[in-house]
């Protein structure tokens, strides 16, 4: 099975996209916050690339967002 067709990867990619959309961030805004390219965010959301350290990244993003609010 191809990496991006794995059910767990599809759920993770969707959760990542849902998290971004829930915060009202564009792919470019999230990319800036994470220090990656917008294309990387798009690939993560399509499940084409593994999202590194997902839990840590989300926790950091939430803290970063709360500090800016």
C-alpha cells in the first residue's frame, strides 16, 4: 500500500488540515510559523509526506498562537 493511501496517514493528514483550518490559518501562515515551505504543508495535508513529531508540533503551534492572541 502506498504511503499516502494508508488509513492512519489519511486520518492524520485530515486532522492536520482540520487543525489549521480551525485556527483560520492559510497554508502559507502555518508554513511561516513552522519554518517550512507552503508546499510542505500541502504535502502533509495530502498525506504525501510524513508529518514529523506531530504531537510536539501541534503543542508548539498552539502555544505560539496563544502568545500572539
